[in-house]
């Protein structure tokens, strides 16, 4: 039996498009609705079997008992305001934004007749857009669910089951805790990779043919679409700034050890980094 | 016709082992000799068809017209001194070290009866050791050849052909130029990835299950064996320190823009990084 009668996805890029593909393939709902602000994305969405495509967000959410907001983070508030008149009483509303505390504040514009609980499936990629969407995008990926504590247990449980149906592994914590975790595991690495890429590109010695897999891997995420990331970094700035300060501190310590020829210190720092990095793989 | 009568490889880890596998498979020589300081590596080397394994470096180089030194960078000088009495007059000697100016200095210990020209195949990996060696390791990889200018054109030409036979794309420049190039394309990314990994691991908020492919890619090279990297970073310290200063500068600029909520500035920096990163892929 499907969990929901009708699922509406508002904003159909990589994540929103993949939610529709995964949810329809795995029958998480009986019917599906989608809307994108982009005409081109709406045209592409029409090729998704079983998805009704709408010209307005308010029309797309009508009758849906699950509404997934998958717009960029800095558009969530205006999107929630826009769809409010179309929302069915009792609907469960979630989002897929990479920050959760600011989105929780945004959600205060919603009426009491609906339940909002934030989600964050960690399935982004530097390859964005609906053309990159796929039904197995969430398989094995962590999806945070950040209930504020006042929601009904049934709502949280339905949302948890939804993401599990889509293949994700759910993890529950507060919005604040989520933001601190993803700052250090995702936002700070993104900003660091961008700073490294800038320094490399600015160097007069930089020779593109000498760029090996090491440099390519270390900077891969810096190829991500900047507007998406600007909103994320600014919406989570206090945690991101703290993390970047820590990166700077470690970079200065390593650079000074190299500069002074302190072999033991350089070895100790690189060893600690190696052990930490290897533990990421052994945890898989 | 094989280029060399006998090829000796001194130091048989990932690179040295792969040189033997690639050279014997592609018949770059008529016979092959190998030596490692590690008994375990010598035992593994005995499983390589057509390679004679020696108990001493001096015995391994006897009769070789090409000698490839593939020890860690900080062992090259002592290795050259050790093999000198065994070197055949007219032999071509090269190394595979990741820095070239310090190695060029080390090579001044060699007698005038042999020709030394530095090489650097950019084919390292965080997976080190002879068990990772493979005959196609150099396929399509850049191999620097850093002649000092006083070598015979025939020697440079033979070395160039050797690496091409092994599948590499050769690139010729001075040792100093090489060191500046690899500082920014390889050594600085390594140190930056290590600093990022340390900051992440030190964070009380770090949750290993939330580590996605972005963090894993950005820090992958930090899993490399530290002793190898300590010698590289210290042997190339002036170029590495300059590059790390540039990373710090960019990191501070980005962090301050985030801290002050300067959306345009953050967007401009991330956009420049995205364009630079995308150009790495379009160059492939």
C-alpha cells in the first residue's frame, strides 16, 4: 500500500527530480505532481512517467498529502508563502535544504493546519539539474530528519518511512545539531576546496597538463553551481566560519612546520591526517 | 628491438614495481633486475616474470644500461653512493622522485662515466607498495623529464622513448620549473587536504556517518603514507610554502566574505573557483 495518496514536489532540480523518480518507481504515493520555476525543467519533467506537471506551485500542491520543497535554500520562504493557499489541511510538508535552522524559521509562515518537518538527503553533487536526476540517487545515502519536537510522532514516522522507501538511511537530530554536523562534513570542505582551487588557478606556475587525480579529487566539489552554495554558506555562516577558522589554524601549523624544516612535526600532522582519512573508509 | 639490454630498478614500491611490470611487458629491455631494501618486497618481486631479484643494490645495477632509482626522495643520495661502484660505464641513470632540484644536487655524487637525467612520472597514489604495482600505471600519465642541459641529446631521447614505451606522456622542463609546477598541482593540494582532514577530525560536531562523497574526495590524498610526503614537502619547501600562503590568503578572503554576509563577494569567489575547476575537466 502506498504511504501517500498524492506527493507534490516543488522545485525539480537534481534532488526534486530524483525524489519524483524514486517515489514513483517505488510507489511511495498513488499520484505525483511537480512544478519547477524553469520552463525548460517543466518540459523535461513531462518525460517522467506518471508525474503531472503544473504551471504554478500553488496548483501543484493541491490535494497533496506530502509536499516536498526542493528549491534552493534562499527560495524556501517565498515558496512556502506562495503555496500556502493551495495546501490541503493535514498535509505533511518537508524540504530538502542543506541547512535546517534557517528553514525551520522560514516554516513559521505555514498555517497550523499542516505539519512541517525538515529533511536533508545528503545526495547533492556538483552535477546539478533535472537532467542529472535518477531514481537510485538516495540509495544508501544519509537523510537527516530534523523535527523540532512539537510535531506528531505519526508525522515524523511517515517522513522517516518515506525516505527509507526512497532508499535513504535516516538520521534524526535537531536543526541546530544538523547544521553544525553538515558545516564540518560538507560546507567547510566545499569552501576549502574552492580556496585551494583559487590558489592553484592564480599560480603563475600552474600547468593544466600536470593536474593529476589528486588535485582533481581535492577540488572536485568546487565545480558546484555557486548560487546554490552561496545560500548554503550564508545560511549556515556561524558554523561554517568556525570550521574555516579551524582549517586555517591547521594550515598555518603545517605550513610553519614545513617552513622551519621540522620533520617530526610535519610527519606527526600528516600521520594524524592519514589516520583520520583512513577511518572514513573503514567506516563504510 | 628493445631499447636497453638490461634495466635495473632500485626501490620497488608502487612506482618501481610498476616500472618493472610495464617495461618487461612492453619489452623496453632484454633483461630486468630489481632490488628493494625490504625483504618482503623482494619476495613479492620474485613473482614478477622475467625479473632477477638481488640481495644488494650494487649487485642489481651491474651490467644495466638503464638504472631507475625509485626509492623515497630522502634516500636517493645514499642509494646513488651505494650503487656507484656497480654502475657500468655509459649507463643512463634516472630517478622517479616527486622533487627534482634536490635530486639533481644529489646526483652530483655520480661519476662522469654515467649520465644522470631526472624523471618524475605523475602516477603516485595513496595506495603505496609493490602489491599495488601494475603494468598500466603510467598509461596516459604525465612524466616529467628534467635534463639540466649538459646531457647528451641521445641520452634525453632514450629516456623520453623509455617513458613513452611505458605509456606516459612526457613533458620536459628544468628541475626548478618542475618543482614549482608540482608544488602547486600536487604538494600544496596534499598539504591542504591534510589540513582540512585534521580540522574535520578535530571538530566535536564531526559525525562519520554524515561524511559524503564530497568530503571523501576532498581529503582522499591525505590518506597517503606520511613518510613519503614528509620528504617531498621538505625537499620542495620554498615552493610549497609559497603555495600554502596563497591557499591561506584565499581561505581568509572567502571566510571573511561569509562572516560579513557579503553575498556578491562569496558568489564571485565560488564562481571563479567553479570555472577554474571545470577547466580542469575540459582539458582532459
